[in-house]
C-alpha cells in the first residue's frame, strides 16, 4: 500500500512539473489578451482578429484560444518540440538560438482556428524577447497586433499545436538573408 502511495505521489509531481499554467492575464482590447505563465508570455488574439497569415480561414472557422488551450499548447511545446525540431534548421550560431533549448526567451502570439475535419489548432508565432524590449515605456509591437518578420533566423519562428490530436506540426523557422545588409 505504501509503494502505491509513493507511486501516485511521483506521478503527481511529474505531471505538476510539466504543467504550464497561466498566472496572469489582462484583457487589452476586444481583439487581444496578454497572458503570462512561469515560463512563457504572449498575447492571445480573438476569433474576430484579422489574422494575416491564415487569411484563407474564414471567421466561422476561427476561435479564441482559452487559457486551457494555451496551457495545453505550451505543454506540447515542452514535451514534443525537441523531437519536431530534430533537424534544427536555421538555428545555432549566427542563425540564432536553438529554439527548443530557449523556449523561455521567446514571446508568443496565439491564434485559434478549426480545420475542415474539426480539429482545433493553435497557431503560435514566436519572437525573440531581446528584439522587442520596450523603449520609453512604449507598448512593444508584439502586444499591439500580429507581427510578421521576414528573415531573422531562429529569432522568429512558428508552429501549430493540434489540441485534439495532441501534436505539433508545421514548424517554420525563418531563414537568414545574408545579402540584406550589403
């Protein structure tokens, strides 16, 4: 009986360690809410927000991710990103950080949509925190609206979390145009 109790306690501790909980949220406009957890922060865009990256998805196929949806997506990132990112494309050295080793160094933008088969997807865009420090107490751009960055290496990347199949897909890490500064 004592061994069973110890096993249950270990299971609870394990799952608590992997839990990604939102500790603070603030509704900033009718289109977005700021959220913060122990290891992440970001902005959740409502289903009414005009999402520029998935413009082919009409309004009735979008949804506003709930705190539970964000926590589930963050848990998938913690548990599965290293496997999805096995090739480490456009990462390391001059390309920017290895993303699965530096998750806490990125702010997120979350958008929800529903596939034709009914799966709920959270599209997550990641922006390196060091590039978005506020100046003169201004609100950083990533908190105001969708940020689209071309190039920049692994300082900017995107992935999608399927909340129904509990899987990650569509990892896209920006390239680095070395001719842009010439």
